[in-house]
C-alpha cells in the first residue's frame, strides 16, 4: 500500500534532517507526518521531538539542533543572500550555529519570553513555562525580551559566554555565566560543537509519511500563546473545525477568545425589511386623501312661546 506523502518545496527553502536517533513529528498544513533522516523540513513546518533530539541543516554553515521534548515552528528558511532563517521555539531547547556574514547567515529564534539573533557564532536557547534563557556560546549575539503581548523590547548585545534570561514581565537580565539549573538540565549533546553530519549530502531524500489529520491536542499550544504567529495559525487550522471533536475541544478551550469567538459563534444576521410583492402598495401610499369633514352646525335654540 502506498503511503500518503507530503509535498516538498525546492531544496533552497528546506532544512535537511541530518541526525535523528528517533523519528520526529512534523505538522505540515493540517496533517501529522512522521519523519527521519533524509526528510527535508520546509517553511511553515512544525517540528516536534520526543525522547531524543534531532538536527536540521540549512547548509554546512547554518545548523539548528533540537533537544528532546522540543517544539519549533520554521517561520522561514533562508534560501538566498537576502533572506534569513527564523524559527519559533515554543517549548524545549535549540542550539543554533551560523558561520559567515550577511542576512542569509542570520538565525532568529523567537520564544514567548525571549528573542535571539545569531549572525555569526552559536547560541543555546531554552523555553520553559513563562521563562526564556539564552547562552552565547560563541560570538556576540543580539537579545531582546518579549512581553505578555508578544512584543519584543530593545535589542541588547550579549557577549561570548554571557547568559541572558527573562521571566515574562520582569525584564531582561544579563549574567556573566549560565544559571546552574540551565547547565544541569541542558541536553548532553549541546556540550559539543554543532557540526554537519558526515553524510549530509550523501543520503537519499526521503519524504515524510502521513499519519493522520491533526487533533486539537496537537495544535493547541500553537493556538494559545502570546505570539503574533497565533493569528496565522487561526487561518491555517480553521478547516479542521469541520471535525466535530476538534471543534468541540476548540470551543471549550478557546471559544470565547478574540480570534475564535466570531468564527465559532457568529452573530445572528441582522433582520431586514421584507420586500413588498410587485404591484402592491401600502395603504399610506395608495389611499387617496380623505376630504376634510365640515364641522357639524351648532344646534339652533328653539324659542319658548309664553301664553
């Protein structure tokens, strides 16, 4: 039996899954796919790891390593000298490496609490609950805090081996070294430099295999956050409300939100005046005006005759 396969973009808009100890999950469009080494992740893919990490390579000079139990959205993948690679880290860990200069070498990582721009060097970023953290492993990076509304603050330079953190609502803090819990919980593989996989260009390209339509539980974190990305997710997953179970869970969780209320509970249509049948006119418009009625004459007093 042939497996349903996802459409694949041109190679310039993709990132090769070059390392994966276990299959990863990709949400492409409104469907869930299973992917392993050799699959090309593409723009707008949601990539999720389970018990093991994975590595995505845009080129030998631009690599993204994902830790276990991590969720990222590939907002853009640099395909030319003028575009950059952007990803949203909703949960977990990512280590990014970029070599060289220019827009095409820049990687931007946005999370609900912190935003990091890496032009040259490598950084480790973690998102957990309402906290965002970043360690500048190599090079000087640009970091800004992200507030409750998803708005990024002022850019701040973070030098090599410095540590930046933001608990939403508390503002960005720069420390001379990483926090102890950050180092203790960091994936072991992130202790080593990020390098291209030896067989990056040798393995055959493998399409991901389609498993099923996305359930509400699959996409709920992407529909319920403080990032601007949430708006595009509404239009993306709107077709899934045709599924009764998806719609029911969506309504229970987000039915009264600004994004979904009018979609799930549209206001009743305004009542309009019913058109009159042709040739029929209202009494007011067709009745001839009645002539004014003359007042009744006053009664004439009858004279009384006395004898």
